[in-house]
C-alpha cells in the first residue's frame, strides 16, 4: 500500500522497529535513525510503501525520494564516482533509501511487491540504493535487486559510521510494463 509522509510518521515506532530487525542494528543507532527518517519525509518527491499484516502490524516498508546535492547519502556516493558515472546515475535519480521486511515475514514476496510499487511511483530517469555486501546467491536482498535489473555502481563502499562494506546498485527508470506485473 502507498503511504503518505504522515502515514509513515504516525507509524515511526513500527518503522524503526522493522528497520532494526531487518538490519540487525543496535538500539543507539536506531534512535539516531529515527530522527533521519522523520526528516526524510519532507524531501522532494518522497514516496513510501508499506506492507501490513491482517492484524494491522507493520511487516515491511520502503521509501525514497529524489536525490540532490547536500543530502548526506547522495554526497557520499557522488564523491566516490568518476564524472561520467556521476552524470549517468545522479543527474535525475530517485534514491531508494530504505526497503525492509521483518525477518519473520521474509520469503513471501513482500519485498518484491514493495520494491515494484515504490519504483512504479518513482520519478526520475535512474534509481540507486545501497545494501550491505553479501553473498549474492544466498542474500534475499541481493537476489531481489538483481531480479529487478539492478547493476553494480560501487562495490565494497564504506559509508562513514558503518564498519560494513556496501554495494551501491542502480537501474534505469521507469519500470518496463512487464516488470510492473506480479512477481
């Protein structure tokens, strides 16, 4: 389901809990993320999706917005890319900032439905996201992104404040009609 910025803010506690479970982050980091997420909803072209259980519990969510200079993630990636890649990927880019499913709800297509819905609403000519480096054969996230046609933009990239290496992946927008159907 599509979420407005206010929908996400009303469920911010749930969003942070899902984020923490999915990323296995410690409580102190989650408190800092709460503030970032709350400010992200006011970014240009913000789009969000959510998956709820029959009981109304948050099973997963995703959001993104149009990236631009002066935004932390955008600037980190910008500095790491050569000029041609900057022009290719960052000129008209929708950044998938978060896409998470509670571990207990994974493996049932929620992530694919959320990503499809989010990219279907995304403005821009390209989209980028980052995900922790992992074995592409066993990582659900990596398999999902590859199924959606994401390619390597940066590999083994280190963002300040996180000791893990990340892959930055990208693809062109919009989704083709065949990509907009069920998974």
